């Protein structure tokens, strides 16, 4: 039950607070006074979008908040704000930030909105089918059907993708096979080019080292001329003789102590392995391999990593072409098995719909008679079969369409052929009455001018039905008829006021004489309106 509603800075509403009660709550007022803004606020609270131009001019945001009393007696507080500048909204459920999806899931337990738009939906075959499905109350069958149809849709999409890809690759098969052959001839490995470049550089460095080592040995040992070591030995002997002959040369002998052994050690190291070998690399083989890879890169216009990726792609695409027929067969087998499961399900669903249609027909005819239709009124459900999956005759689902005969002597026809606005209003009210009693939730029923096109004695019957519903659940009724408003538990009037050049929509609860005044206005005003109001309030 909706207990409390507050709206701030929404369109013409600056600040409005409404406290609703159980039973029937009526909203009345002149056309254009702003009743629709109250409904927009409720719909906004329960998940609908709201355009930023509905934020009151000059205000930063519009907001709506409500308190619902749930069936277990707990309170649920919902608040939602819409920022004028960004257009973003924030939703809070019990003061915790929440999402639109969360409140949309809650909506069936909070409000059920019936309006003139619902009358037009009633003419749509898809809506008529949904009505019967709601009455049938077998969500398990419908969920299984939807799950199977989703899987079958996935099969169709997979088949289409497979066939499309096969066709595209089949056109390029010769090119794909040529490219793979070219790559397989060379059979490059990951990182091979870098490794070969490193080996070539190592060979070049080894040659340079060997050349330098040979030059050093030639200098140390000499070739055609005497080497440094021999020259040093001769020099040492000469200085040694000088030192024996003259003491001043004795100190010069010390330099030979470090230089000659060091050079001798260097020569020994150069002879015993100081010159590096090429680790067994074959320079010609390396150059030939690098040339082959370079040729492949030029031919395919890709670098080596791209060629390796291309080889994987080619292998995968050619394997796909070779195995596509098997994939399609497996897909068709799974698809056929699922279609068989769907056929079994439809053998349960179609009879269940027909059985529900028979029960709903009886219930609808009884409700329509209470709403002023002829005792001979008849409602029929006709069924059209449609294959849910093309080419599978066992996948036929029967969908219902409502035919009716409101008056004796007429042939049954679709609702949109013969139903007037007033008849649709009553038909919709009859449906809501039946379906509402079968709902697990207990939402607040909102009737927005559902009495449109109804008058005279029939209007009283509509009033009886509405207030019968009001004994079971909370109703919010927007009406222009005093006959309906007179029996409300709470009566609110919506008015438009202009103050200091600014327009405001106000809504106040009426009590005592104010109720009579509003009923008189709704009845046409003047003496006649007051007489009508008095009569209605006395009943």
C-alpha cells in the first residue's frame, strides 16, 4: 500500500505531500491542473525515465519519495532524484543507493497502473496473448519456452556465422594454401631471426678478435723481423753489462722485472686460447638462412612475428574449412534434439492455454454482466498457430486473440472492430478485477480515467466494481465523475495556482464541506451540482 508520497520541483509542483489511506483514494481536478505530474512522479519512482525539462525552472533537481507498506507490514522507503544539469538520477531504497533495475523488479509488488493507454494496448494481439498467459499462471512453462527459444536463436546465429565464415574463407582457399606452403618451406621459428643475427655478430667479433690476437703475437714474437720479447731480452743483456761496468745503470735493471714477465704471460695466453673460436657456427649457413627469411618477409610483406601469427591463423582457417561440415552436422543434431524438447513442451503449453481460456471466458462474462453488459454477452478466445522455429511443423505455438459479442444478435468479432471507448474501459476493468485477485503481490491499483466514455446507469455499475476492489486493495482513482468520487475514503483535489507571475500545482485533501463543493463542481456546478453532490453523499 502506498502510504506517503512527496514530490519536489517536478514541473509545476514545488512541494507536494500526500498521505493515502486504504481503500479508494480519489484525485480530481480540472483538466490540465497537473494530475498527470503525480503519476509521472510515481512512475519515476518505480523505474521510468524522466526528461530533464520536467525539473522546475531554476531548480537544480527534481525529487520524489514514497513510503510503501509491504504485505508483511514492513515499510519500504523509495527516493529518487533527477539532476537538471546532467540528466542523471539517483535512486535510494531504504536510504541505500540502488539501481533502476532493482526498483523495476519491485514494481509489480508496488503499483499496477491502468489507464486509457491500457485500453489501446488491449487491442493488440500480443497484449491479449499476455493476458491469457498471466491468467494461466504457468510461468514455469513460459520460462522453459523462452529458454529454449533463446538457445535455438543461438543455434541459428552460430549456423549463420559458420556459413558466412565458410563462404568468405572458401573464396580465399587457394591464397591461404599458397601462403601456408610458402611459410612451411622456410618453417621459421619464434626468435630465430634474432638468434641468427646474434650468431652472425658473434662470428664477426670472433674474426676481429683472432686478427688482433695474431697481430699481437707477431709483434711479441716477430715474423720476418725480431719480436719485442727478443728485443727486450737483448736490451736486458746490454743494460746488465752496462750495470757491471757502471753502477749508475744498476737501477735500470728493475724495469725488466715487471715488463718482460708480463709480456711473456700475454704471449702464452694468446697461444693457449686467448683467441676465441666461432663456437661451431657456420657463417655460410647463417647467411643463407637469414636470406631465406628476408625473402619470405618481402614476399608476404610482414615481419617475422606477423608471419608466425599468420601461420597460426592460416592453420586455424584451413582446419575450419576442413571441419566446418562436421561442425554444421553436430549443430544440426543438437538443434534437432532441442526442437524435439520444444515440441514436447508445446504439447503441454498449448492445451494449458486452451484450458485457461475456457476458465477466463466464464470469469470475464460474469464480470462484464456486473458492469452493465447484456446477459447475453459472450467472450471467445480464438487461437492461431505459428511455427516458433522455421521448417519445424512440430514447433507450432498457439496464440490467443480475444473475440467478443457484447450484444445479442451480433457475430463475435475482435475487440478493435466493435468496442467503443466506454466498452473498452469496462472490459479492462473486468480483466484487472480477475487478474488482480490472482496476483501474489498486492500492489496499489491506479486507475487513470478508466471510466472514460462511461455514463448513465453504467457508471454506477463501474463505481460498484471499483469500490468492490477497494475493499480488497488500495486504489488511487483519477476521475472527473462525481458518482465515483463521492464514495472515496479520501478525496484529494489538484488545482493550478498563479502567484507573482509563477504557476504552481497544488494538491490538498478535502474534508467535510470541501468534499461537497468539489463534487458539486464535478457535477457541473451551480444549483444542480450542489443537489447532485448532496444526493451522492447521502447514499
